[in-house]
C-alpha cells in the first residue's frame, strides 16, 4: 500500500465534522478572523498601492477585498471548495489534490470547509489568499506587519540571545564535550520555545518574546512532554567525521523553518552554534514560497531579519548578523523554498508527490522540523492515540534522522507514555492547544 493511503489502523483526519472540536473552532472562529484582518490590512495599504501602481493598484486592491470577503463567506457558510483559477506554477497540483480529496469523500458530498480534513482546508485558505492578491500587488505580504512587529518587540530577547551566543563562541575552543552538549541543549530549547511565538494561533494578536530566553528555560523544563535531545546530540556526533578522515565530512543539518520574528532568530542562533562548534558543516534552511499561516518565514522575511540584525545598534546582534550573512555568502548556510511546504500534503506523501524534495532531505544528517503545522503534517493530522509510536504516525516518512521541535497548538500528539495524555487532560484540559507544552521528538536509528 502506498504511503499515506488509508490503511489498517490509520485513524481519520482531524476535521470540523466534530462540532466543538478544536478544528471546528479554528475554522468557525479563528480563520474568519484572519481573513477579516487581511481585508483590513489591504484596505489600509490602498494609498501605497496607488503610489506604486496607480489606478491598476487601486483596482487590484478592490478585487482582493472582494475576493477575500467572498472567501470568508464561503468558509462561514460551509460552501464547496472551488478550484484555483490563477494559473500559478502550483495551481494544477492544488487542483489535483482537491480531486484526490473529492475521490476520498465519494460522490455523496462535496469537498467543503467543515467536512474535509482540517489540515487541507486550512492550507487551502492560505493558498486562496494568495489567489486573491493579484498583479500588480501580488508581491504584497498581507502578514508582513505582524511578522516585523514580532521582531521589533522581541529586541530585548534577541539582544540577550545574541550576547549569550557571543559569550559561548568566545570560549568555544576550550569547551569540554559536556559543556558543549550543555550549550547545545540550551539553544535547542530556546529554538523550541521560540515556537510559542506564532500569529495564527493568536489570530494575529501580538506575541513578542519579552523575557530573556535563556533565563526562562528552567521554569519551562517540566512542560517538555517528550525530550529526545540526547538522541539529537548522538546523531550529530555520530555524523561528525574527523578532519581528513576521508569519510563523509559534509555534515549537514536541515532546518524546516516555521515562524518569522523571534522564532527565526532562535533558529539562526542555533544554526550558528551548530556551525561554529563544528557539530555541522552546512545548514539548509527551508522556508515558504508565499505568505503562509500568518507568521511563517518567506525568503523576504529571512533576508530582512538578517539585514535588521546586521544593522542593529548592539554589538553582539550586529556581529551575529554579519556572521550569518557571511555564512550565506560562503555557502555554509543556504535558503530553500520548495513549493511542497506550501501545499496541503501529509509528509508521508512527500516521497510520491515531491520526490526531488524527499531526495534532498535524504542527504541531510539530521532534519529539524519547527512548529505545530509541521508536526501535524508529520503525523498526518490524524486522531492517533497519544501512546502510538511517533514512527507509526510517520507512516514511512523517514528521509533522514529527524526531530520535531514543537509547541502544542493542535490536538494531535503521539509518542507519549501510556497514561501520560490522560493525566495531562485531567491536569490541564487544553494541554494540546494552549501552547504551554512542547516536545523534542526524534525519529531515527537508535544510537548508544
Ligand atoms: O506556527 P505553528 O507552530 O506551525 O502553528 C500554527 C498552528 O496554529 C494553528 O493555526 C492554530 O490552530 C494551527 O492550525 C497551526 O498548526
Ligand atoms: Mn507557523
């Protein structure tokens, strides 16, 4: 059976069919709010569109507002999903996926917002936003304000983090293996908790990081439900080859990014540490090729964040920014944005639907997946039991040793101890969706 097909023991996809479920509340409440904010943002930029594009900019603004309002009405009245008509490079793939969804539903009911898988319709909404914003304003990122605000309002935390990185790097040569792994664990957890800052769960409410990210780690420790940091450390060390050993030396870690703003800075700091400590020789970053889930990183966000860090009036921030830019110039770091990351597929379909991307990930020694949406795609956004193995939920998706760094914002979680989920539900009924808990969840060869 092909990976991803419904087979024995594969539970159903989360959907809004379950009234009152988190999927239902997201589609009924949060997604329309995101569309309303998008309409408001476009309206507020009307003059900008006129200045840049004259009358054409105004008519594109009017069209975007009308299409987004129509989209919101379709969503709120559970209309059938519509084929995309914008003829972009991924249009055909999206329309084929819709036909695949329709085949799974059969001809009794049409693919629609409250009946089809939540993962699919939420991704589809962001692709319809892209369709609504036509030339000449098609490069306008309707979520840009929120992403830049998150960065500006996290400056204290960014400065503290870059200062910490600078201090660690000053003594890097003298660090023992234990000290190195200590710093690694700290910066891995900073990147993990950076994922709390995402705008789609807050439907765009500000979410900047105020306190020092290092100082808050001890108080957050008990909220990490699965901590496979040791497996990540062993994987990195097993893939490291002594210089000149003639063995594979291109140690490569891929980071599948999530949110811009503070979270992206935590990922850049972690990546800098991996390279400057010698734990990895190359980092491949994977971002989104158009604005996605409100706060996800696009190429523009990636470049903007590095430029802002370089330009900071703070010694360690600007030092970090220049170091990051030179990693990019030297090819030690590289940024990629394959269309698959902005499509609705579960990751167990990647080998079949994006074999080129799967082959790329297979070249990595470790792939870090940031955030909740990536976790939902890793597990197919299905109603697995909490004690089901992560490996089972991956359903054959294993291009390389991988680790999810995720704060829980959707009600799918696997790989827990027997009874752990039930215990959490009594202690904190919204534990899967309130963003307070997190996992560092690894899948790969067992190493001693
Ligand atoms: O940015 P992250 O961590 O992927 O979080 C996005 C999550 O927020 C939500 O929009 C909240 O429902 C989820 O649908 C989505 O998985
Ligand atoms: Mn996100």
